[in-house]
C-alpha cells in the first residue's frame, strides 16, 4: 500500500487535473498558435559543415526574393548581434568563448547560424534562405573527445588549448584507499549523447508593444524569468521593458532550460524593425539547434575489501561541451559530481572532470543533468564489483548502503542526506518484482541453454533535487540563486489568485499548487487560480528544472498561504471582537477558541478587506501573502528499480519483460501526478538504454537528423510499469516533499543495462554500448565469444 | 491554386489552396484549427492526427487537395461545448496526458482504434498507437486511458 500524507484536505489525493479540459479539447495556446498582425517570419541559414571558415556571405539573392523584407549576416547585423550567455563558469580559468547569435568568423558545428532572412510569410522566408550564398573554407573537424584533446588537433576555439574548456577536481585520497583494497575494478563507460525530444518544437514570437518601450517575447521555454535577466544582460534592453511569456509549453525535459540564439535574434530584429518577428523550428532543425545532453566518457575505479566493503571510488570524466557554451553547459556534468557515491558509504571519493570542445551541437541539461550519468556509473559498478567478488548484487548493495538509522549522513562527496530508507523501498520492490521466481527462471534458462536468456537489472539510486540553496550555488560559481517565490491574493469574491515563479510545461502545477493552497487555506481547489510563466503577471521566479518546482516552489506556496492567514487574522479578530490570539483557523474560517459558533470565513474577510469600510486601525485593505523561500538544503529522493530483461542471444534483441519502480519522493501532493512523472522518466531512461543516441560521422555530419533516424520510443517499444512509493518525508523541506521529475530517468538506464549484462554474463559479456540495439548487443556477445576463444 | 470543399468539424469550407499545401497547414492557417499541431517533418510523431472520413490520418502526410469532398474531424470537433467524448473523459480520468502536445493526435488515433476494435488488448493498443509519439507519459497511462475508454464505450466488460 502506498502511504500518503495524512491531511484533512486535498494534499495527498489523486485529484484529476485542472489543465486537462482545455488540452483535451484543443483549446491550447502553443507559441506557434500566436498570431500578431504584421509579423515577419524568420528563417535561419545554418551551416552544413561542422567546421569551416566563412569567406563570404552574399545576401543579395535572398533579398531579391518575393516577400523578403530583410536579411543579415554577422557583419550587417553589427551591434544588434548579441551573445548567448553562459552563467556557469565552473572554475576561475574556464575558457568562455563568445557565442554570438550569428557567427561571423567560422562555423563550429552543423547547424551553426550564419545568416537570417525575414519575410512576410514563413514559406517565403524558408525559400529565401536557399538563395543565401555562403562561401566556406572547410577546416578539419573534431568530433571525438579523445581526438580533440590530442596535440595537434584542430581547435574549435583558438582560446581553448587542446580544446579544453576546464578541468574540475573534487575530493581525493583514492590512491590510499586502493592501496588497502583486496579488489580494484576499473571500467570505462560511454554515456552517449541524447536529445530532450520534447514533442512541441521550439517557437518564438517577439513584438514591440504599441507606444510603450515594452518588448514582449513569447517563447516555448521552461525559464521565462531567467530568460528575462539573461536577454536583458545580453542585448542591453532594460529588464523592465522586457516581458517574457511562456504560453502552453509542450514538454521541456531540460531542452527548453536555455537561452537560445533564436530568442535573441527575434527580439533584436523585432525591436530594430519595429515589427513582430516569429520563428518556429522544424523537427529536423531542432535536432541540430536545440542543445543535446549527456555525452560523457567515464573512467571509473572502485576499490573494495574481499567481503565487499567499498573503500574508495575514483571518477575521471571527459564531458563533451559541443561547440559553444550554452546557459549551464560547463556545470551540467558537475551536477552529477556529488552523486557518484550514490547511496553507499565509502572512505574516499575522488573526482575529476575535463570539459572538451568539439565541432558538435552544444550540450546542456537534459532530464537529470549529470545525475543520470553518475547513477549509471555507480550502479553499473556495483554489479561489476558483485560479479568480481562472486556476490549477489543486491547483497553487495545492502552491505554498503546507508542504513535508515544512520541519517542524516554525510557522504564521501560531502553532501548530507537528510533522510532515506533504502531497506524499505528495496523490500517493497522485491516483493512486487517476484525476485525468487525470476532468479529460478534465469537458472533454468541458463542450464537449458535457452537462446533467450533472462537478466535481472537492479538500480538502487538516489539523486539531489530542489535546486538549490543559493549559497551553495554561489560556492559552485553559478551566477544566480535557487530560491522560489509565491504570492497569494484573496480576491473580493473570496476566490484566490496564486502567483508562482515556477513555469510548468506538463507537470500539472496548476492542480498541485491549488491542492497545497486549498489544504492550508480551506478554499476549494476550483476557486484557486494559478498564475505562472509570464513575467508581467508573475514577476518573481526561478522557473522549472532540476525537480525544483515542488521542492522549492512548494515551500514558497506554504509560506505565502500561512502569511495570508496571519494577515487575515487581525481583521477576523476585529469582526469577532476578540483578541487575535484567541482565534483558531481551520477549514477556511477563523473561530473563537472555546466558542466555535462565533466564526468568519476567509471569503467573508476578503470582501471586508476589499470594501475596507470597517478595518481595524493600522490594517491595510486587501489580504495577501508573499514569500520567497531559499531552500535549506537539497532534497534526496531515492528508490529501487528492478527490471526483468529478456535477451535473444542469437539476434541481440532485448525485451523489457517487467519493470518495477518503488520511489521514495517524500510526501506526495498528488500521487497520480507523481506516478505519471515516474512513468515518463522511466520511459526516457529506457529510451537512452535501448533506443536513443545522437550520432555524428567523422566529419561532424549529424546522422540522426530527424525523428526517422533518432528513435524516440513508441508505445510498442515499452512495457507497462509497476510503480509504488514508500514515504520518508524530507526533514529539510517544509512540506516533507523531495521532487520527482527526474527520478525515473535517473534510475532506469542502469537498471536496463545491468539486466542485459546479467543475462549475458555467463557468456563473458561485462558491458554493452548504449543504446543497446540488437546490433550493439550482438556485437558485445561476439566480442565476448572472441575473447573467450 | 486549386479549389477545395472540405467539411471540418461539421462546418463546410470552400477554399483556394496551393497544390503543395499540407492538410495540417490548411487546417491550422486556413481554418484556424490550431488544436491540431505539428511535431515533426518526417511523418513520425502523429501529433497532427485527425479523422478523414472517419479514419485517422497524419494530416502532415495528406495534401489539402486530397481532402477535397471529405469530412475532417479534429480534436476541436470531437465533442462540442462542455461535452466530452468518452476517449477525452478517459484520458483525463487515467492521467493519459501531461504537456498535452501529443494529445490531440493521440486521442484521434485512439478514437479510430476503438472504432475498428472496440475491445483491444494491451498489445493491440500499443500496436495501434505506435505511430503517435509521447515524450511525457511513457504511454503507461495512455494505454490505461484507451482501455478505460473502451469500457466507457461498452466494448470492454
Ligand atoms: S507532424 Fe509529425 S506525423 Fe504529422
Ligand atoms: S503529454 Fe507531452 S508529449 Fe504526450
């Protein structure tokens, strides 16, 4: 049974979503639906080459085309050409090359932008970009990170010797740990490049607003608030004149946590020309233009005693930055650096990451951002160590994980996990999974030499959510803070406006935030309107990413709602003719202690505070509460995911037969939404394990340039999931919640790969490259056979 | 330019269209049916799925001129006003959508699937909607939604 938070109200209930009526009837406001009279359509001239010097750009052909109003290259754009900003230089000497919206000297990846055309309609703009003549002088392209770092390799940026962006070190003492160890294992894992794959392609509309100086930018973004700041810093448009709106946004997964050059260009040209400018990408454009993620080579060492106690871990990463630094490109792999220890105790932890420039699309955060890579490495290593020691992989985990009575626990990486109960989540997962029967079947198949082998994949993971305590971000050299804001206003009618700084794009914030406020204020969910994603209506916020919205934003809602009650209290006391301290507040009404008949509802007080005819002296009209909360610490959701995997050893085909996910995300506001987040995350992690991977050829041409070549899993590729939760409330977050947006994507990839390797280990297989396509699995089997022969 | 006469969501439209115009673009730009969306340029995602004479099609892989004389039903015509088609009800009840971008196409594909097969198995559902991609839900609740819709429509007991 899933436990849920005991609450008199609606917290913890699987309420159906407020968002759904309009989404299910097609009454939607995607950015591409926005029509502004007189809008020009923007199309971009993208480089077909990975690395080349731009000799000449001839715009005249395009300018002569029907419907074309203007065209620019970097030279003619002049001062309007602004930079995409990176806000996370991770070290003092991180190489931060400029990333201009239009590149003028060289192109550095396929899809880099050389020129733009503006026309009266989208088709004319599209047709005209073919008439822009660019003369390129091809240069050697660097695609592979190891090649990129070899002496004599071509340089993506002259300022970055050996194509090195930065080297980051954390921890130490691994050599001592290894010296004491009975067993040391080393593995190299490749965590391949993937795309976010949001279903709504990106789109931007920028418009000057009438007679004022205001520019409004609608963008399919996760971060309207952050975007306003960085666009202002980059373009010089005063912040107060910029209004950013993220209308209905069709998924993000980190891919819309970005400042994109198309946003800069649309904004600058709309301002310059005094006309609205619209751009929307095709999917194929998205594949080269929206940032990619992951792409690390991980060299991992684990030192342990012969009875399986981990002594130390050494992590050496190469992290592919791509051709430019986007908003948090350098920091993304470092979001994982604290998570390589996972849920395990160890004496020493040593980490080094080298950021490497290559002639590829820039990388940045995608669902989990650094933590999926870390979890993949440690969970794969646990299976490898277990095999080395001849120990059951779950037994090895049990011997090393932090016991539930040991919290709070400071890990070797230096984080203090506040709570957790790995025993409980694992026990529940094992029960749902039927481990004993599956192991018995595995044994039978092995003994009979069945061509279809069965493997059991384990992932006992944790992650850090709730980005983030601002001081910690400062110490890591991230430019901004990690707080979140909420304002709650009582309207004269007694209805409620809840203004949040989070910016949902599928997570159901309107429903969940209403549940929190309803629970505290005693006002029905349907009487609460959640306002978000528009810097004009919701001016303060840090937006939605890193599973932060509930973990941080939820606390702001609670605090703001508590303040509403405190601000209403003196008015209630005045009406009920008693002292403020003599009032109880419950179910949306104040009542006099000991005389519950004497009471007044918040709704009635809202009208009284609006009419203001009879307020106590010194009390201002209207009732509201505002709060900005900086989280005390990260939160640490965890869970145990188990996968039963069938591998056809003759064809390499993999089938996920069953998948059990038991997550502990602390208290749940809406368990239906929590479950949906887990499903989607698990599916995305399985996508990385089995189907997805961005591929370039040696010259830097993108081979997976459309949804026909890049396989986002369909319903036919995935199983149903068995999900449940254990509940260990966070002690550092006022609602006891932890966050759930990324958990599934972090947990499932290693569970799947561990399952495949478990199935094939008797054949000598110890690893399989992702995506574990039939071809990659078959190759792993052949390589093992070859090595064994 | 070519003349077409298409009934969309119960209303008949006469229009002059360029022969290269895709049905989805005409629906969005010519008729204002922006509830139907575009997710790709290779006919892989299914976000644009509508019913053409009652059968689901990817409206990005049909030319507007091919719909001449036909009846098109989009997500906006599936039910009117505050009415809900059982598939819409089921998607809400079973949390079969998150961001909602795949939803118009997914719902129309499900309507067609249930018309053809009122009582599909899980495998038949997964197979039937494999041309409609969703990045948010992992399909688990979409499958549940289609099963529940079948029940609401009397196909499953
Ligand atoms: S838009 Fe993707 S299939 Fe039609
Ligand atoms: S609900 Fe977002 S893509 Fe399906």
